[in-house]
C-alpha cells in the first residue's frame, strides 16, 4: 500500500504562532504546494473558531478545492478521569459532528491531566478503570459513525509509561480503540523516562521495543524527531525530521512489524518555532521514508 502523507495543523496555531496563528487558508496552500495528500485537522480557534455546520462546510470546501483529504482530527475533550461519563460522551458527539461533515476517519483523545499525581486525588486503579470504561463507551459511539478512536500518550499527560500504555489498550478492550504512536513521544517515554510517576521505566530496546509491545494496537502514527528534551518541561520537543536522535531505519520497520497497516503517515511539528518554515524540508524527509518503507 502506498502511504499517504499529512501534517498536523496545530503546529501553525500554537508554539511560535501563539500570538499570530497562521490562517487555515495559508496552511492549506502550503500543503498543496508541497504535495501533501492531506491535513490532520486542529479543531481549535482560529481554524475552527465556531463549531457550526456552516463553518464546517466552509472548511470542507477549502480542503476539497485544494485536493486535501483529512487524516484525523485533534479536538477538545475533558479529562476522562474526572469528568462525568455524560460530559465526556457529549464532547465526543460534538467532535463526531466534525468528523461526519469533513469525512474524517480518526478522532484523537488524551488523558488531559498532568502526570504529577493521580487526577482528582483518586485511587490509581480507580482512575485507570474509569478512564478505560469511558474510552470503551466512546470507542463504541465512534464505531457507529465509522470513526476510529485513537489515544495519544505523551510525557505531559497522566499514564505515559510504556507498560501503562499497553495495559490501557487491553483494559479498554474495544476493537475501535487504538494508540496514536508518536515517534518522539515514544522516545521520550521508552528511552528518557520523561515525567514518569514514581520509578522511571526504561526499555532496553527503546522505541522499537515499545512499538513491538503495541503489536496490533497501533491505529495511527505521528512521525517526528526528538532531541531528547522537553518543551517547557512539559511535553516532548518535536524536532524536525532528520535533526534529532531517532533512527527511522529501525523505527519504520518496527511500526510495520507491529501491524500498523493504515495508509496515513503524519508529521507532527507541534510547538516547533516557525513550523511553516521547515514544512517543506520535513515533507522531503517523509517522502524518502515513504519511498523506502511505505510503497
């Protein structure tokens, strides 16, 4: 299967663009000019200032007119540990309206709370079980709309150790729930042990071992490099492809061996200063990976 390429649009509204976000129209033109197959939509202001049918129709037309598909969407969710089930499912329903109108196949979620302790002062196992239960019901809700629910783990959020990520995927136990495997987050978790609660959990085989541990459970990938640091001491620094420590010649085969057979490979330049300026170089690097491992 020839892989399709996309990039996360949040890179152009946060980080170096916090004060002056890049308009969605400019982002779309840049992606078209660089021959991306699609965009990973950021359902946040200013790209989605108002989540209304009219605005969603405008965005869909913009993408269609420029020949861009949508690989997935990042949208707002409350904490699955502290929110009520109704509150969480209501948020999912709103996000699924975006998926329906823009023909988006995947909806991203996260644990939201920082890894500074168990959310809300809850017992760890109670919190773990509640999150799994809510995500199971959300995955079922998404399945009815033919949308995959994908969880992105990262150092800045609760449950970021390799064993916790693996355990949660099995605890949720739903065929429509899987992991968003970000190469940078995987490195910071498995190699650096960044922001692990309690004892650090380091894998001898690093990112490759982490991917293998998630065999059959990877539903989406974000490809980006890592310099081994955290952005603002919070989450992973998403360094441009080819500028950091990651060995994609071992990582890409491992992701394939773990059973990832979806068509989309997505770049994530989240929080990188002036991401627009390095978009072209990152696309060229990704194109080489596609030629070598994704054709």
